C-alpha cells in the first residue's frame, strides 16, 4: 500500500509540473512586478531543482498542505474539506444501495438459475452496466421530478438544515451512482454463487436436510462473497469518478463540482489536490477490502 | 457443467472428414460457440450497423448536422424529423448519426492506445518477471488508484480539450485493463511444456514471445477489447457531457445530451435519444463481450 501511495504522490507531482503556466504568476496576477514574481518564486521553491521541489511539496502534503488556490487564494485542503463530506455521503449511500440490491439480486438469481426471475435479473444487471450514469440520472429526473413531482430535480440541502429535504435531495444522485455497481455486483455475485453452490460442502448441507434458504444465505453466501468484495472494492474508485459526473447532473456541491470549476478556471492546485485526495481514498478502500477478506475467510492472514 | 467440458473432445471422431483439424482450430471453436449466443450476435449485428451508419453518415442522413432552422426549434419527433429537433432546429437523428463517428473513432483509437501499451507491458512483465514485473505492475497499481474517468478528466485539464487529447486521455486510463489480463495469461502459458521445449530448442526471446506466448493471449485480449470499447465509449460520452471532449459544433452524443438538459421540460427527446444511442451501443458491446467470454470459457455461463 505504501509504495502505491508513494507512486500516487509522484504521479500527482508530475501533473503539477506538467500543468501549463507559471504558478507564481498565476498566484500574483498579471500586474505583478518582476521582483515580486522572483520573490514569490523563491518562497515557493520554484527556483530549486526538481528533486528538491518534490521534497518540499511532499513535506507539505504530509502536513496537510496541498497548496493555495489561484482563484480564491484559500488553502486547497480547506476547499476540499468543505466539499468532501458531500461527495463521500453520496458515494457511501450509492455503494450501500448498489451492494444491497446487486448482491441480493445476484444471489437470488443464482439460487433460481434458469428461471424467469433469473433471466429478468441478468437482463436488468446487463442494463445496469450499460447505462451511462448521467443519462440514468436524467431519466430519474424526468420520471420522479417532472412527471410524478415526488423529488426535487436538483440541488443540495444540508443535513443540519432539514434532514428530510436532505434525504430527498440525496436519493436520486446516489441511485444514479449505484446503478452501475448494482449491475456489476449482480453479475459477479451470481457467477460466484453458482460456483459455490456446486461445492461439496453445500451438498452436505443440503443432504443434512437444511432448508435451501439456510443453505444459500447462511452457508454459501459468505464464501461466495470473496470475489464479490474484490469487485466492490475495485468499483468504489469508479464510483468516486462517477460522482464527478453525477454531481453535474444534479447541481450537487461536492468535490466533482469543485474539480470542474477549478478546471474551467485553470486553478491547477485545486485540480491536483482533488485528484490526490480521491486517489488516496481509493488506495485506503483497497486496504479495507484486503482486511475484509480476513473476516470473510479466516484462512487468509496478513503477516 | 464441468463434466460437459471434459466430454467434448470425445465427440471429435464423428466430425466431418474434410480437414477436421482446421475446423477444430481454436478460432473456429470460438466462432461456433459464439454463434450459439444469439444475443451476442444481435449485439454484433447492431455494432455492424452502427459502423455502417458512421461511415455513410453524409449519405444516409436526412439533413446536414449543422443546418439550423429556427422555425422548427425543439420540435417533437415527426415524419420530417424522426427523433425531433434541438434548440437550433437541427435534426437530432442526423446529429446522432454523425455523433456515432466521434464515439466510434475515439473508442477504437483509445482502445488501440490502451491495448498496444497494455499488451506490450503485460507480456514483458509476465514473461520476464523479476524486477521488470514488479516495476510494471506497481505502475499499473498507481494508475488504477486514479478512477478512470477522473484520470481522463485531469489529463484533459492539462492537455486542453480536443478530439486527439480525448483519445490519449482515455487510452492512458485503460492501460491496466489490458496489462493485468495479459500478464496473468502469460503466467499461465509460461510453464507449459511446449514453451519449455521451444526454449530448449534455442528459440530467441523475441521468437518465444511472438510465436509461442502471444497466440495464447489472443482470446482474453479479444474479450478485453469489447469491454474496453464499452468503457471507452462511456468515458468519451462522459467527457463530452462535461464539456471537456470534442468541442462544438461537432455533434457528439455526450454533448448533445448535456445541451438537451436545459430543455428537459419542453423537449425531453433532445436529451433522451443521444443517451439511448450511448446505452444501446454499450449494451451491444457488453452482449458481444459476454458471448466472447462464454465462448472462451464455457464453464462460466
């Protein structure tokens, strides 16, 4: 995990260096005098060698200093800190919905293989993985906001202001985020469950005369979850990427909106900060997934 | 299911007398199995049709993609405009047909970039192992830490929006998709006796890789190509949707969908049909991908 994190930091530093323009000039604006530019360049360490600059930058990152926004002149870490919880909530609810619906559907479909229900689930799952998230979001708006008028088409309400309205606002974005995950988890958990149900120990459980429901949900589920959890972990990153788009559909003030505004204003420190934080979150998620294996399968140990 | 796979070779004696070994060559076997998947064929047929439409868009389109007609702004689907018109009175069907060019072109080139780099890296890593393997795979891990769409968005931000840059951005983002699969396949091929025999016979490293290792990786690569095409087309649409892709007035499915959102109340078809085009294309690619992976590994049906 540490080498990957280090790699992520190096990759983002390369992005910092590849970003067009002079950071000192961008920070000071066009009216800055050459002396002033020189002074700021020196203060930022831009007149040193690349390895030195990397060292300074890395030390900053480790202390939570991700640089200063060219536009708002605020610390990038502060900007991200106010937006991250919004996106994180979206991602967590989206993941929870996707995992719940996807795994349940996949398990049922495997237990009733080759029935009409199975065909229905596999078809819906295929639709789920083929659906562009932003289009699904728009379809949801068409149905629930414009035709039925049940939910607000866009916007965000803080939890502290009105919990009910907050929940209403969060529902459609997290549904659109979760649809792809639900589809891919249904497909994977079905395959995995089909394989598990063919194992000897499952036959033993059935031979003991246990109800099929107990065999599937108690005996087989835990073993069949291992490959599914791998997919879940891998998809969490994609889901965070998808949040960037979904936030645009629903005018949601998360890190995705922060990122896109920063891109349109060429506010590179913010762009790099967001990318770094999201990548770090993905790496952390993979660690959590690795730890989940040891709980699902006690035979797996990490020294 | 397993017993079926084992039983198959026994049926060979009843095969037709005409060149049985040619008919049983892996690619024929794969094609025969693929044919059994009707849905995969439906997907393949749709993709063929789409490619044809993209190639002949200027002939078959009822209108010109940039022709504006303010007297038919935001008109619903009709005999004159099958899928309706947009806010400039442009024909949506025409623009979707032209948009397929962008999607397919970017999809194919991006997958070409990702595939070429990913396959070469994966083969080298899997075949030579050791430090090369560690370095390549750690790089892939780092690349995978960035969500593909986010990585593509960031690369676009640094390079600036243009069609070529979209291809590069998506191409880079999906390198690990190929590198990991190819490496894994090479690792299963390498211990085979025929590979050892070729090495004992004194084959050079280049010959080993191209003649003895590479052919075995083709099946998994074909499956990855269909998957990667689906992802790439979704990613292209997402970038266009965010305004970071191919720039207007060139029609792209993603940008049409995005502009249509403004008129979602009075003209829902404006945003609906471009999205449907993306959905059906990706669905077809997924159907073909499913069919191909079944054909390669019938156990996992």
